[in-house]
C-alpha cells in the first residue's frame, strides 16, 4: 500500500467516486443530562461524490436511520420511536452540499440536511486525508474526516424531553472513497 497523506492533488479523477463502507463511519455524540456524552453511530449509509472535469465535487449522503446504534439495544429501540427519530415515518436523513466543493487540506462544505419534511442548513468542516492505493487491484482511495453539528430542535427530534439530551448533536464522519475506473 502506498499513501500520500495530507497532500492536496490539483484535481481528483473525474467521475463517480464510490463509498468504501468497510473503511468509513458515521458517528455522533450528544450530552445526556448535561453531564456526559453518549456516543453512537449508523451502520448503513451511502455517499454521492461526483467530480467534474475541473476538479469540483458535488457531494451528498444518505443515512438509514434504522441502523442507529449506541450499543444499548433498549435505548436504541426507544430512539427509533416517534419520541425521537420516528424511523417508521422518517427512515432516512439526507445531506447535500449546496454548491460544488474544491478539495484542500482543510475546507468547509455548506449544505442542507433533510429529515422527513424538514430541511435545515448544516456546515461540515473537512480535513483531507490524502490518497492511497489499496487491495490486490491497487484501487485508489481518497480519505476525508469531517465534523459538524446539527440541532435536534431543527428537526423536531425528542422535543418532549427537554433537559434530558442537549440540543446539539456532534457529527463525526470518516469517509474513504474509491476512485472511478
């Protein structure tokens, strides 16, 4: 495996880059009772990462909310109910960048997240991890780390329980994408 971490290519190869789910994660943390963080993640998600001929990328993602996991099955089942995520009626959270982005060592992606019929602005701060060749075919991977914050109140998630959980939910993404052939 060869890598070139923390270097910015002038452009990434044009085309549709595919998510490598085995080397990617969508995680979150939220304060419980204002005193400690509860951490979790989602096990099913996908990305859209289209690079045009100029090197600008159109970015999007979707998360299957039924894949919510904090390691506590009883809590997870409750979070899936109408008290919080309401997965039966709002099964997916989507994100789309509001304009194409250019890759740099650090950059921001301004976008919109949609849960059910509600859309709210979300900004992600992204760190470029670099490019590496991986696997028997030497597939080229690009890596990104991103963080952001969403507010539960923007999406009417768990509003009936003020003080139990913070309004702010910290998002942490580790994403590896496979270069188009």
